[in-house]
């Protein structure tokens, strides 16, 4: 029987998400005491799938989940569940709101209700628990005037009374859950899919821009981008990106190939059906399918040309700075340096699958322009120096 692990115990939003994912299929759910237990349960085969919270509309991403995916566990994302989250304040029957000394809940729930707690329960101490249901169980098992924040169904499970049905600060609060498995779902070419990836970057200017440009050139929409410390050196980060499209689509295959050449340790977590498919068919008009038309291809070419123009202008500015440093040197040209540049360009072009003869021809034109520009700048500088050296009229 299909078994799904979730962050328990009974009564959590995670359990509700697991039940929604299971739907009408036969299966069972198993509560876990931590997110890492869910990961290890799936990896070791105790669970067929696990469901974990990945981001909340109020508090953002769940860092522990992202870190485990980027770290020791080689699991795939097989689906997602979007769950509206309403945090209810619950107490033991007979406890008044003005008596509450402590409020127990998961750290995310406490953060989602922080303004409510400051306003309505300024004297109550917030206390973190492993889950919202664990908080409800703790309050139910104590005779103290405590309260818990969590789903209203937890009150029914643990015999508590809901005193504030909706305590979250933002009414449209929602949490997105990922369904994890040992293998990715089969890649479909159909629309209504998302793909999630992780990667690192080389330490150079424009590295992230180059990756994002791969998506922009093909009209593929990103739905989330997030960075997390790589747990190595200070300043090293890994990036998580979700985007619309499936690995079964040609445009997605192209963008993943481009991203792989620009990043370090690209990990494709999987392509999976989006929970709410509204708007995802925009890939058909904005992605690779649209670019197969003449107008779409011309748009891609225009974008490439614009980038080339930007890079040429940037190179020209650097050449001007080089010229300013050669004021006292006799030679402008450096044949050895030029040959090193051409050799590197040929190798880069070959690696990228380009035309090496075209690349060399273009770079020879660029090098000749660079020499002429340096000569012109140096001549102008020399003329200015001579003018300054002339005796001034009394």
C-alpha cells in the first residue's frame, strides 16, 4: 500500500496536504517528528513518498527543506500541493484569552501570527514546537493556561477549544508543499508542468545574470528563485529555481543545457504537474513553441544582438583604460597576447558548439579595432601633452 510520510503528529497542515495529495487513491500516511526523518524515510524506502513544506506566502522559504535537498539526500520532486493556511488559536476548555501565559506552535506559525500575538497577547510568551499538532498536544496535556496555534482540525483531534478562528496576520496565507520520491516522474511534453533545479555559480561578475538570460531568451517564466548558503566557504551560495515547463519540452531541454554550461553542480530535482495549472499554458505562447515561428526566432536574435552590443561597448571601455596605462610604452601591439586570445576564443567556441572559423574572424576584427583605438587614444594624449608643454603667452 502506498505510504506517505509527513511532519506529524496527527492534525498538522502537513497531514492535510498529504491527504489532499493522496486523494481517492488507496494509501496511508505516517507522521514524523522532523523534516529530516521524512527525507531519510523516503531515501531508505520506508515511505513511497514524503510531503514537506517548501515555502509560505507570508514567511517565505523553509530553509531546512532546501538545505536537505542540496545536501546529503538525492531525492526528486514529484509534485506539489498548495494549501490555504488559517492559523487558529486554541486553548483547553475553560481557559480565557486574558489568562494565557504561553503560546506554543511551529516557528513558521508563530511568525505568521506575530502581529496578532503582540496586539492581543502581549504578555504571553511564544514557544516553538516541532509542529503545530505537537503544540496542540502539549497544551492539551497540561493544566496550565496555555494556548496553541495551528489548524482548527487539531483542536478536534486533541480536545481543545478554538477561541480565535483566524489569527494569521494575512488572510491569504498559504503554504506550498513538495512531494518527494526516490525517482522523478516521467517527463511529459504537455503543458501545466513545473521544473525545479539547484546549482552553484563560479565566482565571476555576471554569473547569475548569464543563467537568468538563458530563460529570458526563450521566454520561459520563473516562478521562484532562492539562494541558500552552500555550507562551505563564507559567501558561497547555491541557487534554487522553479520555472514553468517540463523536461519533455524542447525549449526546456535547451535552457537546461545552457544552464549546465554556466553553473557548477547543476541538479535537476524534477518536472512535475503544477498544482494550479492556470496560466501555465503561457509557455505555449511565450516559450519554445512560440520561438519556432519566424517572429519568435527574430525576437531571440534581437535579444542576442542587444547583449553583443552591450559586451562590445564594455570591451571598448576596457580598451580605453588599457590605452591609458600604455602612455609610456613604445609598443601598442602584443602579438603573443593576441595569439593567446585567439586560441582561447577558438576553444570556447568549440566547447559551446559554435563555428570556430567565424569566432576567429570576428575576434581578428575586434583586435584590429582595439589596436587602432589605442593608437588614437595615445596620439591624442601625446598631442595634449605637447600642447601643455608650449610656453604660455605673457
